[in-house]
């Protein structure tokens, strides 16, 4: 028979590490795509994505 391994459950602090900052508005923004053209506004836009929670925002230049 195969040996059965018991895995330790992660503590709530380990599961939600770093997400409390995002909940309070302190995201860690990284640039997803440097130059992207918006056809409706006719402008270049920059797409930002939060490294911790995955939320994205768009900023027109």
C-alpha cells in the first residue's frame, strides 16, 4: 500500500498575507502593458495590475 502523507493546513495569516494592504487601498501596481492604444479616446493608455490581489486599472496619457 502507498504511504498517506498528512499535509499541514495553512494558518489564516499565511493564506491572506499581503491582502490586507490592498483592502485598505495600498496596492502594489506594476505595468502590465507599456503602450496600448485606445481606439475610442484615440490616446495611448497604460494598464496597471496589482501584484498581490490582481486588480487592474487603466490610466490615459
